[in-house]
């Protein structure tokens, strides 16, 4: 057998084994249950519908490019934040009991932080500070609260329930 064929076969075998190792390690480490998964899938489906409704409402509001000045932009953020606040209040009112409720309580706490960050940004705009939107960083995880909202929504298949990305 040719040396090149042996080396090619050996290299391919190593790649296949490495791939199998990482697939196995991922399954073993993460298991088939995600600790952030809401077990009450009916609640998740209803939440996605409610969040999608809020997203639709946001599209009806004036967009950032339409703002005439900083105060106008602040008012736009306030209007959108009111829609998101109503959404989170509605979702919190229907929170299931037990472990799902505890997990959702943490998610709503993250939403409240995010909503406060939006309000702080609107207030800064009103005071004449034209700055980039800043979110609170979760020191335990090292991510912004917007990323945490997105990760939770993605893991639970509620894409409309993440950061609406409406503040530029």
C-alpha cells in the first residue's frame, strides 16, 4: 500500500474519531435535558404568541430613523418600552407554578433589568446625551441582559420573546 494512502486513511480516521469524541462529550456533558427548558410547553406556545403580538405592535411604532431629535427618539423608546412592559406583565400573570415558575421568575427579573436599561437610555437622550444603548452586564455570566433574554428565548423556542433589537 502506498504511504500517501496510509497517511490519508490515518488522517481521516483521526478526524472521524475526534468528531465522534466531541459529539459524545457534548451529549454526555449537556445531556438531553436543558436546565433552562420550561416543561410546560403550552405556556411556552402561549408566550410565543403573546411576544409575537408585542413584536407586531412594535412595528407599528415610529422607527429610529424617523426621529426628529433626541427627545423624539426618547419618546419612541418609551412607547416601545410600554409595549414590552405590558407583554412581560401579561406573561408574568400567567406564570406556571413550581420549577417552571422559579425559572421564569429569573427570566422576568432579567426582563425588568432590560426594561430599566431602556428607560435609562431614553432619559439620557432627553438630557441631551446622544450615546449608544447600553445594557446591564450580568457579572455571573459575563453577558449583557439582552443576550440572556435571547438565549432563554432560543432554548425554549420562543424567538419573539427575545431582545426586539429596536434600539440602534
